[in-house]
C-alpha cells in the first residue's frame, strides 16, 4: 500500500514539475515574443528616420533607391509586429491590417533586393569597363588589344576568317603639344579617337595603343583594309584639324601602317611589328599617308623610335 502511494506521489510530483517547466517555457517564449515585437517597432522607427533622410537625395541613384525600399520593408515589418502584439493583448482586433502590412513588407523587400542586385551588377560592369577602356579616349586599352588579338589569331587558325591590324600615329604630336599645350593635345587625341570610332564598323576593335598611337583590328582582307585606312587618314585630316584663330589652321594628320594575317604574318606579334614598321616608313616618306610596301623589321632607327614612343611591341602568347 505504502509502495503504491509512493508511486502515485512520485508520478504527481513529476507531472507538476513538467507542468511548471512548460509554464516557464511558455512564459519565456511569450516574453521573448514581446521583446522581439518591441525591437521590430524600434527598427521600424529607425528605418523611417533613415528613409526620410535619404528620400531627398535619391534621384536616379539605384543603390540609394534600394536602401529606400529596404527601409520601407523594415517599417512595414515593424508595423506588422506592432499590430500583431496589440491583437494578442486585446487592444485591437485588426487581423486584416496585419496581413496587409505583412504583404507590403514582402513586396518592399523584394523591390529593394532587386534594386540592390541591379546596383551591384552595374558596379561590376563599370569596373570591368574601366579596366578595359582608356579614360581619355573611351577606346579599348593596350592590354585589351593585346589579349583580344592573341585570342583572335588563335581562332583564325581554325575558322579561316580575315584579320587586319591598322597602326596609326599622329604626326608631330610632340611639337603640337609644345606649341598649343597639353589640354589642346588631349582634345586632339579625343577627336582622333572619335573619328576612328565613327569610321569603324560594328565588329572592329579600336584601341589606344599608347600616347598618340592607335590600333584598329579589322575583319577584312588586305585590299579592303587599304581602302579603310585611306578613308580613315583622310577623315582625321578633315575633321581633327582645328583653328587657333581664323587665320591659322592647326593641321592634324596621321600615318597608317597595315598588316594582314596570312598576307603578311601568321602571328599576332608579327602583325603588330609589320603594321608598326609600315607606319614608321610612312613617316619617313613625308607623313600624312598610308604605307603598304616592304619594310625591315630589324632597324636601328626603328629601335630608337620604339624606345622614344612605346617600348616593346611584343604580344604575350602570340
């Protein structure tokens, strides 16, 4: 009998202990819920302050626009939690308001995340563009030209398409800078680059090789490239010669060298060397012309010219 009573008492105490533990847990969960909902309200107030501060300066800034919508999402979330807490306390009974603010929260968060992703994507594209584009002329950089030419030449050996390199150099550019100043020199570089871009076709790759030197990669044969080069030379002379005053014309001309894959060379390195050597011969023959004749790649005068202007012409991996 005594053993039975002891068992019942033990069972009762165990049930009471479990019930007490559950009550404590429920009370703890309730306290945690209140703290969470109150914190959400504080977050909503902070987000509201942030949204008010950022609103006048948004404009077309996608990143700021993303933070605005994320702030609105935080505000909606805080309002939803506040309404939920007041419903539970019996202060109000507006479940529709809770559902509406919860929907607004999801919508604002989705829009804000979309704008944030768009801003990051644009920033990535901008950095990529800056790494491959010359700041002054907006043409491709020397590094991009090298990489593109090496890859293009390797593909030519399998697809059999045409490829020609034009090498351009502005005549007497140093003297132009000395006479009219570097700002005017920069203006000429921009005008020449603009003319090259206008004359290039959609698939052509125009680059600033360095200083006053430019390159143009064409997907055409030697004869077609000669016509393109002459048209380009003539256009630059016509469009880029500016006036210091009504009675003095500032002549801007270029020399152009040409080299075509298979016709002149079978590697990117040789293409650049031959095009550059022909450009140098055009300068020796009087400037403001396109030269397509024979050249000597090993030449002391050319070596001195390279050191003074652009150093090595070698391409990696060609």
